[in-house]
C-alpha cells in the first residue's frame, strides 16, 4: 500500500527549498527563561491569536493548544523534551496539514508572535541577544507550515 505523501497531492502546497536549514534558536534560552516563562509566553501568544483573523484555524481549547506549543519550545530552546514525552515525535508539518495555512495565515501567526516578543525581555526573561535568532527561526519554521496557495 502506498503511503500518503502531501507533496503528491495537488491540493497541498509544499514551500520551495524544503524544511528550514541551519541553526535553530539558541538552546541557552531555556536556561535563562525557565519552563514557566516559556509556558506563559505561549499562553500570551495564544491570547493574541484569539483576537486575530486566523482564530478559526485553532481548536476551541486554546489553553491546551498553547501548552502543546510550549512543550515543543521547551525542548527546542534547551529544556527537557516535553513534547516528545507527551505527544510523540513532533512531525510538525504533518500535524499541520489538516489546517489550511496559506501565506496570509502564516503572516498573521508570525505577527502575533512578534507582538508577544516585543517586551519579552522584561515579561519572560527572554535573553535579548537571542531574540532575533528566535524570530529568524519562527520565520523559517512558519514558512515551512504553509500548505495551501
């Protein structure tokens, strides 16, 4: 039996260039922020999404959705692999295929995250010297989630 591959289905868009390459965000971020601050940052991010025009793309249970992102970011930023422990392998693009993510949705998502990061140094203890690298990561990561034209 042939395995389903979204790139073989004309309904799904695959961004050129493949998944993001290069370094991810600094793993020192977790050591400076800690788990609670990352979870709070994600809760605040999802509060931003609540008021966006892409709200319909997310589950009714925004707190649980924010916790899933926070678990992913904890591991990505240098902490324990909470996401893998709780939900299995991330496979983020595959997990996002059911949601119609176009360029507009990606841009709104990224803009919401950038608003939360504006005062992240004071609100969450986000290390200023790593903020641009994190934003660069989010830029490439969110581009890779685009799956519709």
